[in-house]
């Protein structure tokens, strides 16, 4: 590389971090070989975007995730994390990686979290019940289909969450506790999309939330009781 003509390296760090946030984490790490100036630049990028499709084996993917989490600048908080699992990947392996990444992300005050998991004929549990986040504001979970989806537990302790998008997700619901509702531990939730989801433990989708403003319900479930006194926008698509 022509050092004199390397205008990119002369940019302020914040601008470089912003540029690197538009590519995936594997590509960001690869920039470390460009020049000495870039060797550790990726470690301060405030977002992670990791896809299993970029790796040939589970072992290589696991090694990369471990390297990234251990190599990041721990003084830099995470604004967003995006994890994508596609192809022939074991559900237990996905759960193990999710636990590792979520533990790191929540300890670094992640605000946006996007998880995509899709393998025909397989499902995995999203281990959100293991964590309580004071920082997460946006959560997106995308499965593959009704029989190949992400499964969630009863408890969602996401106190700062304002936006939740669920696609092809299996939701477990305690039908004996109608006063609590699915998202009662998300007091700041304002925007909710439930699309092509399957409800377990209930005859229909029951929702009771005093602060919800925008609700979108799409094909995949029957409707039960919906109590949302602050609702401003309701979209139902079959």
C-alpha cells in the first residue's frame, strides 16, 4: 500500500470505526494486516457482525469468536451485535456460542441485538433467561420456519427494551399467569412485531402491556386477549 496516498489512515479514529462498522467482523479483523496503524484498529469498533457462513467448520468459527471477544478493547462498549447461524450447524453448538457472546455483550452494555438462526429440521433455545440487561433497547430474533425456529423461555428481564421483532420464533407462555403476560418484565417496550410465530402453553396470543404503542401481528398464531391501553398503531396481516 502507498503510505503517502493512504488517506484513509489519516482520518480520525471515530470515522474509521464508523467505516469498519459497515463490514462484518471477520473483514474488520483482516484489515489488521494492511499497515501497523491498522493492527489493533478493529478491537475498538463498537459493533460485532459475525456470520457462521464465513467459516467452514464449527471449530474455526468457535476459535474466531473466542479470539474476537478476548482481543477487543474492553474499554469500548458495544452498541450492536449481529449473529447469523445458517447451514449445517448443531443446535447445542449455537446455544454455546450464544451464551458466550451474550455474556460478553451484556457486560459491555449492548443496545442492539440481532440473532438469526436457520437450519431446516432443527431448532435452538435462545438463552435470554440467563441474563438481565439494563442496556438492551432493540432485539430482533429471526428463525427459519415454524418447525425450525428459535425457542424462547418464559422470562424476559429486559428493562430497557423498547423495540422487539420476532420472526419464526416459538414463544413459551404460562397460561396460568394471565396477569403477567409474555413481556411484563419489559416495562419500556413500545414497539412489538410478532410474525409467523408459534405460541406454546396457550390457546392464543395473549398480551397485556400498559405502555405498548405499536403492535404488528402477522400470520402464524391465533389471537387471544390483547390489553394495551396506550396503543397508537395496530397492524394485523394474515
